[in-house]
C-alpha cells in the first residue's frame, strides 16, 4: 500500500485531488490511500473513507482494509 498526503483543491462541486494523486491512484500496482487534511490544515480524524476499485484482482483486500479503517475511525465507508 502507498499512502500519499495531499492538499485538496476546492471546486464548485467540493474537494478534488490533483493530477498526480489521481494518476498514482489509477496506475499504481498496489492499493493507494489518499489522505487529505481538513481545510484548516489539521488532521482528519472522522468523516468518510472512499474506496475506488477496478476490475483487477485484489479488490477484496482493498475493501477489507477500508472497512477496518472505517471501524477504527468511526467513519463512513463509501
């Protein structure tokens, strides 16, 4: 797993990730966790964990990991 931290840009539709994080998330040979801070720069300790899967093998592991993190952080998993 690769974890990357980003500063989320804002659009009219809400926060977005930049092109490097998007490319890495899409093309990496392993799961990628994109970690965004709150708008004030402090650590996010609650909220939503988003899971994006493809048609590649290993999706069960990605979903399982996300669900574990959701339980630990009392966060919604989507």
